[in-house]
C-alpha cells in the first residue's frame, strides 16, 4: 500500500509538471502573438508618420510656388502616428515584462544556461522607449495645437 501511495504521488507530480509545461507553452504562444501585434501596430504608426512627412513636404513645396497650404493635416497625422507607435511600443513592453516574469518563475539557479539579464535588458529598453514615445506624443500634440488655423503664406 505504501508503494502505491508513493507511485500515485509521483504520478501526480508528473501530471503537475506537464500541466505547468502546457501552461508555459500556451503563455509563450500568446506572447508571440501579442509581440507580432505590437510590431504591426508600430509599423502602421511609422507608415502613417512617413505619409505625414510627405504631406508636410508637399505643403511646403506648394507654399514655395505661391500656393497657400495648411500644415494642420500633416501635424494631425503625425500626432495620430505617434499615438499609434506609443500603443505598439507599450504592447511590446508588456510582452517583454511578461517574458521576464515567465523566465523568473522558471528560473533555476543551478541551470547556468539561462541568463535573465538579457531578458531584463530587453524589457528595460522597451520601458525607456515608452517614455521616449510618450514625449513624442506630447511634442506632436503641442505642434498640432500651435498650427490650428494658421496658414502658410
């Protein structure tokens, strides 16, 4: 009877390990999907930002030719683009933080093959980038507000 109890507890322990592995794999797959979403959102923001820059260039060239133009649209688009980029970078930061926590939970000090400093550095880089992108949104908002109803003449 004691032997069977030991066998049952070993079996339960193995089942728990397998459940944890499955949960870890599910989390990893979700994080990859979230990372892809963050990347695509960020790319979309940069595409819109590029279009805003082209629009600003065209407005300046039209003004140079004596045709009045307004920069409000390009400033509005740049503000929108920077907000979208901030959303994408924030999502990537969240993914990096979740990966760091996932690795910390799985960390085994005796396993020297896993170095948490690399994952930590990635998270720190994204966190700093969120701050930088937030400043870009603030700056874009100020520029947009300053250009309200002002024509280039």
